[in-house]
C-alpha cells in the first residue's frame, strides 16, 4: 500500500521553529539581552520530537527505531539522545537545587578533616558509577 504524502509530516519541524522563534521574539520584546540564546535549541528540538512521537501510530519501539534510522546510524543516534537527555536532567536537577542539596548533605555528614579525602572518594565513586562499574 502506497502512503500518500502529507504536509502533516512537517508539523514537528514547525513546532521546533515556532517555539524557538516565538520564545526569542517574546524575550527580545521584553528587552532581554541575547534573547534567542535563552532557550537552548535542543529543548525546542525535544518538544518537536515529542510531537512527532505523539502524532504517528505504532508501538514506541517502532517509532524510536524509525526516528533513529531516519537520523543516521542507530547506535550513534542513541548515544546522542542519551547525551541530550542527560544534559536536560543535569540542568533541571541543578535548577531545582539538587546539586547544592547533595553537597550540603555530604558536608554535614563528613567530618571537616576528611573533606579532601572525601572529595577524591566521591569523584572515584561517581566515575565508576558512570562507567558502569561497582566498587
């Protein structure tokens, strides 16, 4: 069965461009310096991708496979998506004060004479956790 071409396939791209331009123009009219740099382009891209996933039918695995194959190598695109979402998570957790809370928790639990050693142990544990190793 041949699929008929439709303009609705461009809707996610329109969402991306619309959100990015609207945010930049609104902030510019409010007098914010470097208004178009206030909203990171990946945030607007994620919103466009979410619209694309919501628009089309099928299972989530099929949608993700089609998306990754259409963008390029599936392995490379998976890595890029993980990087994109990890950056979003880090930004959100930092904005919520999660980083400061964890630092304050560590400083309140650790005696002052062990702060330097604790920093090295913390970096070691975080590095091994990120690399998939356990102590």
